[in-house]
């Protein structure tokens, strides 16, 4: 018969179970609804941004700061958890806050629980956008998580990334280690694995869950349940049309060259015609100039300065 569990052993097992649940709930945090990632509108510049201690644009302090852990804007003093005692007085504004989180850049209220636990379980502790590699301090927008690869995304790149996330880094759906069809896909490594090569000695598989990726340890998903697509690259002849003889690229190249040659000849003819027209116009202009000079040739204006006569050259009487 198995030995009877003692009280200390039961307490230790219950504590381990609670810690396991806390770690699991920490991994499943909804970033869009967490107080440290809430949407905030600045009181001074009226710009919408992530919940912050100071405005990202004008650096002004908000009138009603929001706690990054519990999300409250007013301390009611219903419990003795407050580090700063304020019996019978509701504290708001800067009287309610106790610290600023270094990770999410938001206020934390003066509650003992929030001050002692938020920095350890802040969901934005290592939040860096997978696309632009910007952290919380480098941009003013909110942080989101990709629904496929579960990487962090900033507000500017979330839609563009998720539209191209389900694309494999290969041209086929075959396993990266063999030639069989990959039934398990890792959306972080963008690779497929078969049933044999998905097993790993480093990362253990939990009961009731999909096997982890042997490369990064991220939980894999069934390829058939995803809208996966492969990478398509075209080099050289593959950029042209597909003909039966297999030389479509070269054929298209020479056809384009021939077409360019004909176009150039037409352009050259047009250019020559324009030059001829310009020459004719120049000759017509010269004829008109000669006709004008013939009309005024018999006109006598007397002695002028233009004809070479000056006032100091007048003959003396």
C-alpha cells in the first residue's frame, strides 16, 4: 500500500499546483484587455496612445492615472493593503500612485500587492515588436500578440504581419529533416515536421497538448488546420511565360528586344520629321528677315549716332 500523505506533503503539492496555474494564466494573458496596455487619451494634446505615466507626445502627467496592475483610478481604502494610509479619504491622481513600471511605463498604485507583484508578472516585460524591433519606450502605440505565432507586435505592424504570418520558409510542405509530408507546423520557425521528427529530447510534450517545436519549443499546430502557404521564388527563365519547349524566358527576352527595336525606329523617324519641320521654320524666318531689311533700306534718317556720327565730330565753321 502507498504511504499516507502527510500534511506538509499535501501543502507542497497544492503550492506547486497553484504555481503551475499561475504560470499558465500568465502565458494566456489577453494583452488587449490588460490595464498596462489599455488605451489612453492625453488630457493636454488629445492624442490616443497606450496607458503611460507621461504622455508620449507632450510628456504631460494625466489627471486620472490608471494602475497598470489592477486598473483602478481611485483608491477607496476598503482594505489595509495600502502602503500609504488615508483613512476615510478617497485618493485619486498622484496621491494614489506608488511607482512607475520600468517595462510598461505605466503607473502602479500604492497597494502593497500591486507594488510587489506587478514588476514580476508584467506582460510587457520583454515586449519587442517582431517586425520593427521597437520596445514600449520607442513608440507610443499599444502592444498586441500575433494570433498565429504569438509574437509581440506594435500597433503599426499588427495587420501587415498577420497577413503574411502563415507562409512557410520552404517551397513545399515536406518535413525539414526528411522527404515526408509535414503534419505539424511551427509558426515561429515557419517549418513543417513529420510525426517522427517533431519529437524532441529537449522539450517535453504535455498531456493534451500538441508536441512542441524541436527547434524553438513553441507549441506546434496541425498543418491541415491552418491556411499555410509556401514561399515561391522565381529566377531567370521562370519569370516569363510557361511554354512547352522550356525556353520561354529567352523567347520572351528576344521578343521584348525586337519590340523595343521597332519602337526605337519609330521614335527615330518621328525625331527626324520634327527636325525637318524646325529647319523649314528657320529658313522661313530668315526669308522674312531679308524682306524686312529690303523695305527699310531706302529710308534716310540723316546723320545719326548709329551711323557713326557723333556730336564732337561736327565740322567747324
